[in-house]
C-alpha cells in the first residue's frame, strides 16, 4: 500500500512538472507574440531596425519541397549579441501574399555559435526547445549559428518549431 501511495505521489509530481513546462512554453510564446505583434506592419519592422535578408544566391523567399519559410527580415544588432529573448527575435518572417502584401507568420531566433559557446556549455534553448546548429557552408555564407523558428502567426502542421511550413509558399 505504501509503495502504491509513493507511486501515485511520483506520478502526480511528474504530471505537475509536465504541466509547468507546458505553461512555461505557453508563457514564452505569449511574450513572443506580444513582442512581435507590432511587426504585422513590415514598415514597423523596418523602422525597428529589421532589414531584408537574402541568401548567398540573392534569394529572399526561402522554400524547398518540405514547405516554405518565407521572407526573412533581420535585425543585425540583435544577431550580433549572445542573448536569446522570446520578445525580441533576431528575425521576423513574412509570407508573400498574392496581392503583394507581406503577412507576418513567424519569428526566428539566431545566435552565432562562437558568441554563444564562449559563455555557455550547451546549445541555446527557448520555449523548451533546443536550437539547431547551422554549420559553416550554409546557404547564407554565414559562420556557424544556432537557430530556432517559432510559427507564432501561422499554423504549421509540421510543428510550431519546425523550420519548414508546408502551408507557406514562395512565388
């Protein structure tokens, strides 16, 4: 009987821990949405220091057969630091609409590997998700960096934090 009581208590603690982790992820996503809501206007994003990012081939709208990311606007001052903050993403991502407008769909969090690793012993995490390491020789011609996408403003059937969204296309 005592073992059953201990097992029930352990199960309850684990359930509370999972609920707390889920709540923390939700709180972080709420902060990210609050911090990026003003960037539904691309002009506001540009006014806040975000500029168009193109890859080494000059391509602005990023997609592949798995889906699209969209058009990235980067804030170089934020990429250059070694901090990660849900409310201030280094990039905001837009989907081009058929009418020519840009629709805010996601945020991307980026930190250069050298800057991060100089002060940390593991990859960055946000929303309970570990960032992906993008190695040198990447399509942007950048040194290695950690990144995490968060589809804050458009549902991604592949997952909130998946790089590619099958519902996003580039013209």
